[in-house]
C-alpha cells in the first residue's frame, strides 16, 4: 500500500508533468534525488553517469527511480527537452 502511494506521487505525478510539457511543447527541469544513484567512494565519486545500484531499495528510492525513468523515456522517445 505504501509503495503504491509513493509510485502514484513520484512516478505518476512526474508522468503528468511530462505529458503536460510535451502537450504544450515546453521544456522541464527535472530534479531527482541523490538516492537514485549508486553509492560512490572517495576515489570514485558517483554522478549521473555512474552505473550500478548501490542504494538501499526502499519504497522512496524505487518510486524516485521510476519517476526518473519516466523522464529518461520521454527524452528518448518523445523529444522532451
């Protein structure tokens, strides 16, 4: 139940914003959370290009990852800016 609510807010809410931006041909600035990135190290800091899945897969993290994927998909498939 808690995961469903988190997905509705984060993933589905992001999808609504993406849909509106595409419909009205407007760019968006999407700000996610550090929690979607893998855990880095002092000599290998993490950034948005780091491959991996080091964070704890909590309800929050999973819903934020799903929301970020919505944006990535819209950029690739629908030309979202």
